[in-house]
C-alpha cells in the first residue's frame, strides 16, 4: 500500500509550522522534507538476495545484467553489455554459444553446483541462518545461482550475502568437492528490495518455482519459514514504523 499524497502534504505542512516556530533553518527543513519523502515512498521489509556460481551470468550475459561496465577487455569481447534484464530474451542457442566461448577468457574453469552439493550448501545456510538469527522465507539453490528471501535484519543485504557465501564456500572446500584455489561464487551478487508484504508474497513462488522450471525436483529446506505477513502479522505492534508505513499513515518526527 502506498501512502496517499494528502497525508504526506499534511505532515509536511505541520512539520513546516513546527520547524518555523522552533527556528529550524531552511536547509534543515528541506532535509527533513527529503527524509519524510523517502520514508513515505520506501521502507524495506525484506531482501531478495541473488548471487551466481563462478563464471555464470557474466556482466555482458545475453540476457542482460545489473552490471554497468565490463572490467576485462577479453570478457567484453564476448558480447555487448546490456544493463537490466532484456525485455526480449535471447534464444537458448545464443546463451549456449556465449558460455561456450567464456571458458577461454576466464582465469578459472566455469563452476557448477551438483545436486549432492545442494545438500552441503543448504546445511551450511541453515547454520548461518541460525547463528545470524535471519528469518528466511524462500531459498532455491540452482546449479549456477542461488536465490534467498530474508527479512530485514541488522545486517545489510550485502553483509547477508557475504556471510552466506563465505561459510558455504568454506564448507564446499572442506568437503573436498571444490579445489582450494578455485572461486566458488561469481561476485558479491545483488538484491531486490521488498517494501510491501505483497512483494514478498510474489517473490516466494518465483523463488520456489526456479527448480521446477529447470525440470529439477522442488526444494524444501528446514530453515525456510512460512511467511506470516510481517510486519502486519497477528500480534504485531500496530504502532511500529513498519506497520504505520504499510498502512500509509504519516510519520511523526520530533
């Protein structure tokens, strides 16, 4: 639910009167207005985390990527960079040909994750989720990438990915399934902010359907919890900033 323009204008007018009476400078008032606008337009409640195995989804992948540049000229020569997912997706043969040429320009061999390694990674994710006190609503471990949906936490999305990558990489190497000097993950990954319960409800089936779309068995991991509607779940604090934001109520500042 988005906050309606009228409550936002009302709270800004109210805040302007208070600021003027208390002697707040024009620049201070503008900064406060900007913060209020950000608050009303966006409040993250969860993160859709995505990262790839080494060599998968390169910056100039034919399907598009979130990369704005390609650092290595040899990789750049593989194809044109397209920022964002292409509206018209390339044919399978085009993607196949792209990655058929990729090993010749990469420092290490392309890495894929086997079904046996899915279990190793999942067991390690479970430990990290428990240790870090994450709340995970969905997870898909694929041969070339990972999806996780995790509720907002004191750790940033980038820190979450780093913790999950570091520990799972170490677990694979300790298991002996990956060479010690070979990178396991293909970079810091990226995340999609979820700022509404409806976003979470849409993202959960998207993640869950990843394996079946690739004709793999459905995945059910014990560390994944059913989504309970947080922050509007039963028993929630109706006066929490998250709950107020979802109801579209104005935000009061001191």
